[in-house]
């Protein structure tokens, strides 16, 4: 589950290190290519809102495979796209159809022993983060040695291999299909958000913390080109610094189980905030950039694992819907972070990028003290 989750989520991030190449090839501005990256994440956000709740209705074993098939078709469209307009449609479809990881995550929480849920989710989420960081390296390095379109063709081939693996080895969903109506399920989403304080807190925190992460990754290629005269391959290699987040994910899951999600959410804000302080003060030195990226990735991982543990502890009968609400907010924050950061870069430069991140951090801090997080996870079996 962890590996498949990483392979599929990688589709969302191929565009980030090669934005300069796409802008040159299609003869469009950096702000426009930044909007293409935002469209991918916005498509994913709406896929989360409208498709992931199907996990509470249909057999998740079959639903995951169906979404993977649609994702492969979208990747092939991106490979073929002859102009920026069709590529924009392809990127939106890639976002909408690459939601299988967010069906897998609540499924893993459902299968996990209740007292080990945080640890299990930490393992699966480490796969998610691995896919995110390796996708940037994969895309950046391949973009430096071949036409960028082939990145999407190779990704479609890899996804096809893992579709076969899922078909052969993914556990079958013992629940089967449930007698629920799609529109009735969708109508419950606002009610679930309003009635569950813990879900609201996690949704807002995820919005802010992933927004901060995308503030960096959506502008890093531009900053490297302007400050260091470096290309997409270096942007991809810097993505490998996220290995620190992968290594700590299971440990963070244990910390959430044994201590408190309130503690780990607090640590996530401190780490991400320190990351941008470093970017602001010494980001013009490569060592400062490296230290800041490590801190930011650690903060993002602390937030993601903690919030997923909170959300998946709420109610198993509505776990896909809860996850849909949380991840919609998460990637909505990411898409807004991408758009705001590329706009700030084009107007103010690196300082503007850091100011956008500061705005997200302030909202997260207010959420932490006004809504807050539970001291302990809910361990009751529904």
C-alpha cells in the first residue's frame, strides 16, 4: 500500500522541476506555467471532494484499480499534448484521477489494529512522501536529458505495472458494496465538517502546512535559475532532501499514538516556520537552502502523519468522507500556495515568496490555539 500510494501521488509533482522547460516549449510565461501546476493540484482537490467519498460506497479494491486506469489515460494525454491548452486539460485530469492514494489511506487505517493505527498510517504516508520527493527528482533529472513529455509516458508505463500488482496483491475489501446513494453521501460532507471539531482543526492545519510546502516547491526552479543559474536537474536532486521526512514518518506515527497529536502538530509548525526563516535569512547560500528544505519537509511530514491519525480515528463508517474533506482542504491549500507564490515571485521575488509562507503560518497558529487538536487519539472501535 505504501509503495502504490507513492507511485500514484508522484503524478501530481512531475510538473514542478520542469516548469521552465514547459514555459520555453509552449512559449508561455512563468506565471502561466505556475497556473498549470496549480490546476493539477486544484483538480486533485476536487477529485478528493467528489471521488474519494465513493470509498464509503463501493468496494475499495475495485475502486482503486478503476481510478488508476483513468490516471494512466490522463498521463498519456499529457505526453501527447501538442499545445498548452490541451496540456492544461491533461494536468487537470491527472489531478482529478490520481486520488487512489486517498482511498488507500483510510483503507489502511480500517485494516490496522486500533492501537497501531498511527504507526501503520505513518508507514503508508512515508510511501506517499517518498513518491512526492522522488517524483521531483525523477522529473528534474529526466527533463535534463530528454524531452520533458517523455516523463509522462514513462510514468504511465510504471503506473500500468503497479496496476497489475494491485490487482494481484491488494487485500480485498470485506465490506463489499454498501447500500448508500452517491449524492446523499456528498450532501453529508458539510455536516461532517461542521459537527467534528477535530476534523475542522486538521483540515485547516493541513491547508496551511501543505500550502507552505508548495510555496517553496512551486518557485524553487525559478529561484535556482535566477540565483544560482541552475536547471531542472538540481531542483530534482534537492527534492531528495525529503528523505529526512520519510525516515521520521513511522517515528512520528508512534509519537502520535504514545504522546499527543497536539504535540506533533505544534512541532510541525515550528519546523516549517524555521525552514522559511532560514530561506529568508540565508537562502541565497546553498547550505541555507538545503537546511531550510530539510526543516520544511520534516514539518510537512509531522503535520501530515498527525492529521491523518486524527482524521482516521474519528469514525470508520465515514472514514473515506472524513479523509475526502481533510485532503480537499490540504490540496486546496497547496494549489493556493502555488498560485500565490508564483504571483509573489513575479512581483517581489524571493522575499515575497517567504511572506506568502508567513501568512499560511499565521493562520495555522490561530487554528492551533482557537480550534486545537485532541490530546489523545480516539481508540474506540466503531
